C-alpha cells in the first residue's frame, strides 16, 4: 500500500489531481462565505446534533451516524459509510457542468436552509435523530445554493440527493427485512430440496437438517439489506455515468434488487451444502468466514456488468436503426 502511494507521488499523480481540484475551486466565487457558513452549520450538528441520547451518549450527530452504520448488526445501515465517497466522486465527475453555469449568491436559497433548520429542530425535539440528519443535508444543500446560485443547485441535485441513503432507517426497515429473510429461506429450501435433493426443512426463517445435524436461521444481518442498499447505490451511480438520462439507467437500478437477493441466497445455499457434505463445523466455518461473506456481491457485480454490456449494445443497435430511418 505504501509502495503504491509512493509511486503516485513520484509520478506526480497526486500533485496533478490537487492542482486540478484547486483550479476548479478558484473558479467558484464566494469562497469565504461558503466556508464560514458551512463550518458553522456543521459545527452546530457536532455540539447540538443528537437529541435522543438513549442509545448513543453523544451530542454529535456524526458520532450517532457512525454508530448507526457500524455498531448495529440488526438494521444493517452500513452502506451509509460509502455514500459520501460516492457523492464526492460523482461531484468530481460533473465538475465541468458544476462550474459552467452562472455562479452567484442567491438569497432565496435561505428558504432551504431554514427548512433544514426546522427539520433539525423537529428531530431534536422529538428525539428522533434521522429527521435531524435529513435537516443536516437539506441545510447544507441550501448553503450551496446561497453561495453559488440556482444553476449550481440544479447541476448538483444528482448526486447530492444520494445523501438520502445516509439516513439510517433502523427499525423502520424491519418489515422489509423480515420479508427478505422469508424470501431467501424459501429460495434456499426450494433449490436445496427440489434441485439438489438435500433434505432441508424450513420453519419460518430457519433452515434445518432432517436429522438435526445442523440448523441455521436467516438472521436480520443475513437478510441482504447490506448488499442490497450498497449495490443499489453503486448501480445508481454507475448507471448515471454510463446511461445518463435514459431508461437503461432505471433498468440498471432496478436490477440491483433481484441480483442482491440472488447473491445472498447463493451464500446461504453454499452454507447448507457444505454443512450437509462436511458437517456443521464446516458449515459454520463458511458462515463465519469473511471471504465468503463477500460472495453475495459476486453475482450482483457480474449481473450488473453483463446487463450494462447488453444495454449498451441494445442502445447502439437502436441508434443505428434510427439513423437509417432518418437517412431515408
């Protein structure tokens, strides 16, 4: 890792990137206005961000978000860790469009800032921090408009709207989580029993060997929400870059859901097969192995790659047909 970093520095990649970043930053007006207001806004949520301290004893909304993303194995909001990086990458990808419009102060954007503050006060008052998180990003969006105008807001609306996935939904998602657990348990039972001839019995979300040699429950952490949301966000970003403003983008986003279900079902099926052939201990080893925990992402990644290739070829063929018709 250090060697790779040294190569980037030696070849001037980091310096070139930083020079380009600063070049675009200088093209934006009102630097001091935005930086001062943004720092003040972010600091507010550091000292008075978390109104409900029953589970996370900190005033900081950022610490609350970090805890929600990384310390709750039940609700699976860990995809929130990648959202800022996805948004920043897409902002950089759209950098020319962001600075191409009329950049100016725009006082009406204060309405958005006030709305963000109102949401935060509501969330703080009822001690429901996710509402305050919506307020945090709403107000920050308003500050972007205040400093750089409506054209900048329109240009950055997507990807900025992806911050909605930074809001931990917690127990709100339990009905969806439970139904996903049931779906995957049914799929694994069908394939194991009906296709592979493994005598597995399903009771609710539990999968059992007929002889009682092993039993596995499709727990909330195995429901697929982690890979589902993560891959949905990545499919949305990748689809936007590849198929911007087309139905193919929507198709790529929609495909992330069934592919994530298939990926998690493959992992669960592998556990059942290994436990049947090699015993419960080996099945548990597959279940706990961090490498096999990445298995759900393989079908999703491959499926999205093949779908992208197919959609690209279809669009190219469609464009050629239209060109022929226009030439007649």
